[in-house]
């Protein structure tokens, strides 16, 4: 019985870790895609000006800045909580 339970636990942990790694892979690939999309969008504006290209570039930069502020706030919150609990 213990072997069956441990097998189920190992299977579930493997499945969860695979799902997390798949999600992280998707997040990182989209982040790199957006980083290259910023450069391509601005280069496209320089060669042939278009309002939609300008809008897409500004939107991508704004989203990147928002993500950076969100991560900064998460780190600040973590540091505050970790200092509070250690005392």
C-alpha cells in the first residue's frame, strides 16, 4: 500500500513540475519574442512610418515597463515580509 501511495505522489509531483516548466518555457519564449518585437517595430517605423506600428511599439514598451514595476513591487514586498518575520 505504501508503494502505491508513494508512486502516486511521485507521479503527481512529476506532472506538476512538468506543467510548471512548460508554463515557464512559454513565458520566457514570449518575453524574448516581445524584446525582439520592440526592436523590429521601431526599425519598421524608421523605414516606413505607420500609426499601427507606432501604437504596437508603444504598447509593448508600456507593458514591459508595467511588468518591471510589478516585479520590483513583488521584490520589495518580499524583502519587507522577510525582514518582519526574522525579528
